[in-house]
C-alpha cells in the first residue's frame, strides 16, 4: 500500500514553498507530544495536518485508513518497540520519511531503527531548534543523525586500509585545508553548530564546506563522508 501526501503551503527558508502533509507523531509522553506539536507549528504545520498516536496499535490503525507523508516515532512505546512500526511503514511505502526521536541510545536501538528503514535518528535531549533543524533536513531529502548517534556509528566502522589506484590522485578533487579541518570535526561527531563555534565561523559557512566535501567525496551523508575519507587515507 503506497501513501499519497498532501501539500501544505509554508514559508521555509529554502526553495521549497510547500510542506508534505499529513504528519503522524507516534509518542506516548504528553510533554514530548506538546514539544513536537509546537516545533511542527513553527515550521508551518497546522493542527489539522498533524495527527498523534500514543502506541503502535493506534499508529497502525491510523496509517491503514489515512495517508501519511512523514512519521516522527519514538521507540519505547507502551505496546511494543517503534522499530516494528518502522519495518511495516517502510515495507508499505519505500519513500516515506521516518524520523526517530527517542531517548534510547543503545547500539541495538540505533542500528535496529536505521536498518529497519528510519530516515534519521535524533535524541530527545536535543533542544527545540535542533529538533526543528532535523525535521527540516528530512523534508529536504536529508538523513539527519544525532551527533552522539553519529559518534557511536563511526566507532563501528572499520578502518579500511588504503589501497590507492594510480588514477585516484588524478581523478579525485583534493579537499582544501579548511574542508579537511571541518571533516576532522565531523569525524568526531560534532554538529554543524558545534563546528561553527569551534572555528568561529557561521553555520552557513560550515554547511557550504560540508556540501563541497560531499561533492568531492561523492557521498551524501556525514557517515559516508567519514568512511570514504578514511578509505582514501584523508582521516586517521
């Protein structure tokens, strides 16, 4: 069963003029539901375009009867693990945006959710701005990973020995000194905001550098950038 999303007019700070809707929030904590409702409202979503489920049963009933464009899901739910729902949603609609917002930070939870098909993973301890930025990233096709989660994942990546082919140097565009510096901070799990503070530059400048790093390394995420850089011997 595929889902067809509606489009909601909004004023996002990007080229986008519409927001995919409806959104389903699967969260049993009342205070967290209030937080997410407020954040979604600030992004541009109206009450009519956001639905809430407090457990797996309610979420399953909702998606079986109504279209969904994006799901924000907790993992620790009263009647089971949110990973089960992610599996089901991904099987039903491979294009659905699914952002985990959870207090769980164990290796089993993180890898389980990502392997099940979660688009991104954020810890509940992050402030409203970081939650908003992660949701906006998902809406623009990104795959936001909490810096702490990224650090955990990076420790699981093997360090691949460098086996350069003769064409590597000529075909690959070299990173600038600033890009290499930023990539080093990325490998330590720092967010764009934290990198900007470390280097005393704007977050926008950091984002521009990271986009160029992605292009030069032919990757589309922070984790892949670090993995590829290690493979090329650009990081220790």
